[in-house]
C-alpha cells in the first residue's frame, strides 16, 4: 500500500513547527519516522500535514547539566548509544540502547520520537519512567515539564498536548555510592518488540547495603511502569536473592498486565517478576564489581 496524500513541511525552528501544528488538527510531527513511516504505508496514520523536525538544531545534542543528562528530542539513538556522557553518567540508557530495534533503525530513530510514540514495550520509554526523567514540552510560546511517570495514560497515548512538541528529556544522574544497572527482556528475536522487559538501577554503600533502587517493567502493561514499594523493602539492607525475590513478588502483584496474541496476562506477570529480580541482582553484582 501507499500513504494517502499529505502535505509536507520542514520548519526551521521549534516556534515555526508549533505554529504549523496548532494550525492543522490533522498534522503529525516526524523526527526519525521509524514507526510513523510504516504506519503511513499501511494507512494506519493519515495526516493532512507531516511536520519534519529532524533538522531543527536546537532539538539535538547531549549535555550534562548539574545532576541531569539532557538529551534533545531529535537526537539519534545511534548517537546516544556511542556518547561518552551517556556511557559515564546514564549507564541504564547505555545498557538498554543496543536492544532498541536494529542498528539501521537506531541510525534514524530518535530518543524523543521513541518516548513520544509511547509504545508499552519501548526500551527508551522504560528507562525514562524507571529513572523518573522529566519531559520538556513546547506548545506555542509556552513550555512545560511532564514527569515521565505522568506522561503515559495508555498504549501509545501520552499527555503531551496535541499542539505540543517534545523538546528534550532530562534524565537524573545518580551520584551516591557504587552504581550498578541491569536489564533483561523476552522477545521473539533480539531487538524485536519486547513481550516483557525490566530495567533496574541500584546504588550500594561500601558495605554492600542498598542506598537507592529504581526498577521498571515494560511490555507487560498498557504502558511502562515503575515498580513501587521496592525502596521501602530493600533500602538499608543487602540485596540478598531471597529478600529481592519476596520484595519483587509483592510489587509485581499490583501490575495490571495485558493479554494479547503474544502472551497472556498471567504469563506476563510471572515473567515481569522474574526479569525484575534478575535485573536487580545483575545491577547489584555490577555495583559490587566496583562500577
């Protein structure tokens, strides 16, 4: 199939892009287009106007600002994958990026595009939710910030205003103790959409006690979610396997997992708990190893 006819614009600034978006209810924004283009071809998306923001300079780049790594929305995933700031200050994202799609799609796909798309199985969105990143949105002349935990309200549905554009994502940098990260996912083939995934980050003190922990699950629910209650159960003690198993099992019970042709809700809940436990233990071992 071929897309339905649409107009195309390549604005030179965010302000121009916002004006175009506000003037046409049928307009859609494109950065990398790795999801949108196939949807156009299958006529699952029928925009009247396609606004290409890929070459707006202010939307690209990676920098360290205090205790945050700031990534422009139009930054290519492949660029972030090779970036020294991401590797040194944002180890969870560095670990997850090689699992995002395939090398050719990462060369075109963008960090902000993945987050804006809101696929429940998207690894970059999972990192944003797990680490409680902040999404900066521009709408007209007004800017606002949305916590990643409040960004998703359903599968591929976000709270970004219809005339708003994601500008950048601010990921917090952990500076306490020894940091370790873990990531696991189940998929039909590596880099395919995850049936279930889990990411974890821990900080340990010199005696191996947990100072901080963040764990998220993707693919299992209508949106990526952060497992709640783990901090209360695990901070202050050592991350022994049985203790982690019990805490994760209790947290996973609250997950509202979904049924589809790939897996049942029961399977997803069981696998989510297993992967979360493995991610925590892997992060613990990495932190103990001195990272």
